[in-house]
């Protein structure tokens, strides 16, 4: 077997194809409020495998909280009164059909949405009990960093890509030797150091797509954020690079809260601890992953996770 494929990825059944729809789904007790941090459902028995044992009973520490968040572009409502917790210690996956507001929601968390002139926002976003609107925006964006769908390394060396954010941080310009330990640490945490340790001065753009994306993750981690946002980070990558990134995110969730947008239901199933299913800007359902795929509460969630519409 390909040594780079994490063991959990190999035998995993495609859960969404195995849900029987010709009978009522097993109902499990609804998790207590979606917001209390302890609402993990029981694995339903319909799905099973690698990650389940690990994620059952995980209860992370809340880092961010969205309260009644609404976002419009001009008069068009893109996100409608969404409330959600974001916790360290778990991966939160945002799923839903194209155009349902996933990217818009994600970009609001570190106020990147403000770069879109027509966008306006209502509701509160709290980071460690501080309103993000009251925070200095560059400070916020160091605490809540983002990785995009297309890897976007800067046209500079591997080393300088990672050092960039660190240099921005300080008032004086630190020397390379001072930054090196942090650069190496970030590359290690992103699972890339072993492949580039001899080539730190090579242009980042010479790396493969999967390596470039891990470099972008390293760059996002270098400033020691509390929350890492990823918008379809693997959708431009081959399956092997995708598996590496999935594995990495599961490892990182204990040190940083992770929110990932994915259109790939199996990816959400493999790596998420909680899933938020959005539909036409609304939060249709928020549930522990096992419940979302095994016993979703609403008919629309059932249809979506069973692949009835995309
Ligand atoms: N910059 C923008 N200006 C106007 N409308 C936008 C803009 N970006 C997204 N939208 C609209 O907002 C809705 C949500 O989009 P988006 O957040 O990108 O959804 P998703 O990521 O789920 O595909 C869609 O109807 C989309 O057309
Ligand atoms: Mg999107």
C-alpha cells in the first residue's frame, strides 16, 4: 500500500452510499443544545471505521462563537442568522450545495469579508469572548488564519514564505537565524519539513501542488493562530496529497481549532468531529459527524448526505 496513505483512509466505506432509505432511519437522542460542547451522538452503526473511536466523546474548548450571523451582498442575503461554536480539539466541517454561503461564512470569521465592498454583516462573532469587531484587524487575522482552495505561495523561497508572517509581526526585522527555529517548526507541524529541509532557499513555486498547499498551511500555522480556516483546501489536489492534508488536520485539531469548508462529503465524514450543513444561507443542521451521516434530523439533511442532491 502507498505508505503515504494514512491507514484510516484505506478501508473506509463510502458512508453516504450505505444509508438505507427504504426504512425510517434509526433515531438517536438529539444532542443537547448544539452549543454546549458535550453533544456528541452515539455512532449510529450505519457508519463505522477509522476515526470514530477517536472522535466519540471529544469535547473541545470553545474558541469562537457565531451569534445570529447574517451576511448580505447588496440586498442579497447569503448567510441567514447562523449561530455556531468553533472549538479547539475538533474539526468543524461546513458542507452544503454550491452557493449556500459556506465561503461567505468562513470569510467573515477573520473579517476578510470586509474586503468585498458590497458585503454587510449582522450578528456577533466572538473570539475567546472578545467581539472580533472590537479587535484590530491584522491582530485578528494572525489569530484566525486562512488557507484557500488554490495553493497560493508567494513568489519567494520556501523559507521566506513562512518567515513572511513572522517578520510582519515584529517591529524590528529579525535575522534569519532568529526566525529559523519557528520556520522549521511550522514546516514540521505542516508535515513538510522532511521533504524540503535541504531546499529551504528554493522557490516555493517549484514545489508540487500538494507540497504548496502544505506550505500554505505551514505559513498559516507559523504565527501560532488559535483558529485555522480552510476553504476546500484539497479540492485542487490528487488523492494522495488530499489524504496527507486530511491526516494533518486531524493531528492539528488539538493545537488549533479547525474549520474546513468541503463539498466532499466523504472528506467531512473522515475528518470532522462536528458538521454544519448549510442550505440557502441557513444552518439546516449542526450535529456530531456520526449523527449527521448516520441519523440526520431533517429530511433535507438526509437527502443531502445520501447524495440525492448536490
Ligand atoms: N462577492 C460577491 N458578490 C455578490 N454575491 C456573492 C459574492 N460572493 C458570493 N456571492 C453570493 O453569495 C451566495 C453564497 O456564496 P458562497 O459563500 O460563495 O457559497 P459557497 O461557498 O457555499 O459556494 C451565492 O449566492 C453567491 O452567488
Ligand atoms: Mg465556496
